[in-house]
């Protein structure tokens, strides 16, 4: 139950992270920033110490990586109940054709090629 809830939260965080990255404006998008305008001489650069969107993106990215690690650990630690290779059945011996079904004739191996003689 916990695994399924974590998968849903993981999906929501991933979609929110994609949305936050796509709606942010790049640092080079402001024309005044390239000429030193807009308070670019501050300690943290022209963007300041970070606004709500950059902090939210950082929190979402951290959650994304933490949930990825948790899900990976949960998946790796679970053992399969039955190994699929252990349940293979050996096919039975083929039975000779009986009744109205004609038997297939064997052809020599030399005539099985597509190369003309």
C-alpha cells in the first residue's frame, strides 16, 4: 500500500518539477542584466538570493531524488515469490499424426536454400 502511494506522490512531484522548470525565466532573458543593470552588483548576482520559484524548484528536485532513492531501495529489496525460469515446463514428445492429418515429408537439407543451382 505504501509503495503505491509513493508512486503517486512521485508522479505528482515529477510533473510539478517539470512545470516549475518550464515556467521559469532564464537569467539571460533580461536584456538589462547583460549590460550590468538591474542590481547585478549584489552579493548573490542579479537574481538575488532566490525567489519563490527557484526555492520551490529546489525543494521539488530534492523530493524527486529522495523518492527515487526510496523507490529504488524498496524495489531492489523485494524478492520475487517465484522465479520465472524455475517454472518452465518441458514439452511432451510429439505424437505421430493419426487420422486424416497427413504427415509432413522431410526434404533434404540441400534444397532448403534460396540460392539457385
